[in-house]
């Protein structure tokens, strides 16, 4: 007989506090877990009968999605309170993926950066103490020396933390940056790129933390920037910059020379309305998040549209004001679905071009 059926017949007023706790713990262990949800039919883009190029692989919304199970006390509190603890993600924005699939996620809604490690079923928070506060963390990355680097747009700083979340100092001198946002690290060549949105330029730091180059200034011509926001670097050392208020992606080589200008303002394939995160897969395809279209557009190197993934909504594969994107070395695609409070995971299957 289940303990829960026996509890209702017991004279609780005769039980001491210890006995009551013991019975509640037994109740926790007795509760039958709900049956696992049936896996939905595979969600792919483009829709059949066209050959699938990108597939939906899941989401990270709760601690359970990371394999983090609450202890007995957490389960007890959930039962007594009738609800789960606070959400894991409030407003996820920036994403960086590590070599083993671990994610650094900035969450200005929670005023923190999270390390989400599905392989090891763990969550780590940056900063680790109350000595440093992050009012608006925008982007995060692993630095050249293994540290975690975080941009905070309100503080106007790029902060460095060790692996345990302890503050190490800032990158750059005080007052150098107006509103730092996107960040990218070229580990092979030893550069850190930081986007200064209201400064309309990109600062390039070397391994010693010194500025070795500044890319861009305000304007609308090739190589000029108008409120840039996001950035990524490919294996060749080329930079892909979201030139937000010019409604385009600009590509620079490692010396800061313009390689390509992709896209323009519009409401059709290959154009942008509110471009956000940018990333590049193993084939050189360029992925651009558009927060107004609620989708991810995939372009070829010349900026020609290949495929659009997503659309407005809250179901699997739909987005609500998405922002950041990252792609790992296995072409898994991670998208910060900001106002759906989750990270969605996609998988690139093959070339989006027509076979």
C-alpha cells in the first residue's frame, strides 16, 4: 500500500514534528513520476517533401532539461508549495558554446551569466559572489587564458572571471568603451573582439589585454558601422558583424578590411528588419537571427538566402524575439529564444542549397 493512502488515516495531532517530516519524506518517495512525454514527429526545415536541411533537437528551459534533479528537500518544497522553483532562464540573450557542448548564457533578466553543462548535469553562475553585480550582461565567451569574459552594457565594462566565478579584473582601461555588447574570441590567433555599440566600432585586444586595432566608425558605407551589436569569428579569422541600424551583416578579414556586405532593410528572404545574433557553420553558411521576423535566416557566402527556420510562436521551432546564436563543431545550433525563456537546439543536417 502506498504511504500516501495511509497518511490520511493517521491522527496527525499525535505525531511529533520528526514523525511528520518522516512521513512527508516517505510521501515524496512514493509519488509516481508522470510518464515521459511522447516524442513529437521530427520537426524539420524545409517541410516535406523537400529534403530536410535543419532539424529541431530540443530545448533548455528548466533544470530538468539539463539533467539536474532536485534533492529530497527540493522535491518536498515543490510538493508543499505546489510549484517549481524560480525559472532557470528569464531573458536569455547571448550564447557561447564550448568545446564539449557546454553553454555560456547571458541573462540580463536574472542579472547573471550561466554555465549550462548538459554532459555533466550542472549549472554554474557568474559572478559567484555579491562583490560584483551585473545589471546588464549582454555577451560572454571563454577568454584566451581560460577565463570567462562578460560584457555589461550598463556598466560599460568587460569583466573577467576565473573558472569558479571569481572576479579577476577588467579587459581594457576604464572609460574605453561606451556600451560594450557583442564579444568574440579568436583562440587560434590570440585576439578578443569587443563590439562597442554606441561607439560604432570594434575593439581588438591581444593576449595581454592591449588594444591593437579599432575597426570601423559611424556611417553607412562599406566598413562603416551604425549601432553594431553581435559578432562572431570563423576558422579563417574573418569577423561577421551585425551592423544593426544599417540592417546588414558586414564581413571583415583579420586585418579589419571589408570582405563582404550582406543584406539590407526589407521584409523578404535575404533582407533584415531587426538583425541580432550571427554565426557560421562548418560549411561557411551564415546564420542570422532576426528578432522581428522571429526566425533564423541561413545565407551563403554571397548573402543569397538559402533557408529560413522558425516563425512567431511559443511551440517547438517557433521564436519570440530571439537574440543570440551559437554553433558548435558538430553543427548543433543554439538559439536564445529570449521571450520564450529558453534555448532552442537545432541540428544542421546537410547543405541548404538545392542538391
